């Protein structure tokens, strides 16, 4: 189960970074729209990586005997 632990650890780090990027994007929204867009784009890239980890971490499909 070492790989599952690595997925969980990586997911937690990425979620924390994602939250910070979204917060920074929100904070810059009124003062610097270009910086806000940059942070939001970075957050979307992290969200894509989080979704990939979620897909890879799913339970394996059991083979059905026919």
C-alpha cells in the first residue's frame, strides 16, 4: 500500500497549494487582474493534476469469471 500512501500525501500537498493559489487569485482580483489570472491558471493546472491522481488512485476493477 506504499503507492496509495504516496498518492494521498501528494494529493494533500497539491490541495493545500491549490487553496493558496485560489486565495491569492481572489485577493489580486481587484488590484491586479493579470496576476489574478496567472494564479487562477496555475490553480487550474493543479486541479487537473489532482483529478489525474484521483483517477489513478481508484480501486482496481475485479475481473468477472464468465
